[in-house]
C-alpha cells in the first residue's frame, strides 16, 4: 500500500467516517444564530473542542475536516486542535478551497476557487498536522444546468487541487456535489451525477492522480427537494450504488457520502441501506456536517458549559452513523 492509501484506510475503515467541521465563520454564524448563541472565536472553539474530545473520536470518527481558523486554535487546556484530534486517534484534515464564486460566462453556476497559492498553504497545513484535505465543487440542476462549462471547469479544478495535495503528502477528498435544490427527478439526478463523476475521473486520471490515495465525497441519488417525484429509501440506495458502480474506477478505496440537506435519520438510514446492498470493493461511509452535529448543537446551546450532555448526544449520533457504515443500523438502536 502507498502511504496515501494507508491514511485513507485509517480514516474510513471499520465503520469509521469523517466529521465535516469545516464550516466557514459565515456559515458557523448562521448555525449559531439559529440556536441563539453568539458567534465569536471563543464560542466556535468551545463547541468544536467539546466535539473533538468526545469518546467517539477515534472509535467512530477517523478524520475531522477543519477550517483555517480552527486548525490554528489552541484548546482551553493548552493543546493545539490538531494535537487534540490526533491524540484521540483520528486524523486532522483541512478545507483548502476558498469558496464557490460565480462562473464567468455562466453566472447562475459556480466555480470553486483557491488554486492560487495552494502549494504554499498546503505546506503550512501539513506542518500544523493536517494529513488530508477537502475541496468542494457544486453543481446545480435545472433545465439548463449543470452546463458542460461548469462540469468541465470544476473537474479541472478538482484535479489540479488533488495533484497538489498528493504532491504535499496528503490525501485529497474530492467532493463534486450535485445539489438537491430543485424540482428535478431522481433520474435526472442520476444522469447529471454520472456525467459529473465521469468528467471528474477523466481529469483526475489526466493529472496522474493516485486513485488509491483519494476519498470521493459525492451526493446520494435523490429527487430534488421540491420534486413531486419522490422515491423510496430503497430506490435511493439502489440508484446511488448503480451510479457509483458505473462512474467510479475500482482503484478508489472509499466513498464518504455528504448528507446534502438530509436529516440526521435520513442520512443514517440511506447509508445503512447502501451498505446492505454494497457488492463493490468500495468502502461506503459518511462525511457528515449537520447530520452529525445538529442535535448536539441544539443541546449545547441550552447550556454551553455542559460538556457531558452535548458529548452524549454527539457520541450517539456518531455511533449510529458508524453502525450504518457497517450496514448494521436500525430504528431500534436510535432509542437505546
């Protein structure tokens, strides 16, 4: 195994998944405003420090994606955030893109920026302790979109990013997210996601990426959130697996799904059903943000100094996701 592949497997093997705690300060403000907690560096650190020192880190969570502010912070007991994560048995990661901006000549679509100066930033993050990274491309579905321009431009950026990350000795998470916003059917989501993934891997191969040293972070195949044509959870799992089998090279070791607006239970149940029918070599796990943190955040907001109660909620959610990554989750476990 390559060193990169060893890192991948440490992050996602044995039912472990990824905590996406890489919300920008702007996004974190929205989350904290929603629960009536002031968004300042101290409170953002406090919430994350509570999560990162939970029992489930290292047991159910193999990697944590950080934001630039967070990876540079020091805990209340003097450890750096990367050291806290590493000492708990997980691997620190870092979001390295600088956000989605309007795509020139197709302003209703987005292109993710951040390639300028990335090689230098990666060296800094490596020295801080990061061993994997994240870059997210976003694609909207409508009658006209995603356009070939958006599909090609974002695939090219993801590949250039991945090449620089592997050069730096870190594992790139490749995240091409086809958004669930809209009234499209699951069949349209399937065809557009397939097109996006196929172009991404065409570019990754062109850029000589070691596919055994990446983690793919895709969306599941769902009908749009405003669609009249909803499908069952069983259909979600079958369509998602069919899409990935047809679009992802077998050299890729693992797929860590984003939750993409699903509730905590939906994201857990859908992952479990996918693993129940997974007949591939791919490890199928999770890289969730809100679907891991939302209940814990609500509980924490009631008393931001009550560490134990917040950790109990978070530990439970992580355990449920870990069971789903093994195909062993059930509704009954939620109430235990």
